[in-house]
C-alpha cells in the first residue's frame, strides 16, 4: 500500500518524471523484497508471535532455519543492486562524465527520453 501511494501519483503525471519522484517508493520496494525473500527461504521463528492465551500451553521456541540458498540468493541480489547502482550513478548523480553513447546504452525503455546539453 505504501509503495502504491508513493509511486502511482507520479506515474499518472503527464509531465517529466525525475529520480526523486520514485525514491520513497523504492524504500518500500526494498522492504517488500526483504519480506518476500524471508517468506520464501526462512522457515520457523525466533520467538512467539503472540502471548499464549488462557489455557494454552507454551510450546518450545524453534530456531529460524536459514538455508544456504537464502544466503546465496541474498548475495546475488546485493551484487545485482550494486552493479545497477554503479551503472546508473553517472546518469542519476553525475558522478562522472558520460558520453552520448553511454547515455544511449542506459536507456532501457524506448519511451525514455533523456534531455541533456553538452
């Protein structure tokens, strides 16, 4: 819900969109990614979800089981995010000079229009 409330108002605009329009939605995207990753790979919990009610007996706690595949996919995701950050940093943050061909290479969608002056 938080992602949709931050993303869709800017998506529906009929004017130029800037990187800062998507930043709040990006935070929610990362939280959703972490929750989905944990849902897929982590089995068990480290503590009770809620206090036991009257007449309920307290079950022993299970340690969360995190398979090696969870660490491997998390590492791959972090490498992909770091690589995409470094690839788009010249475009979004102006960290280094970029030529016209480099700018054209960073255009993923044909609808993207880059306005720049040299």
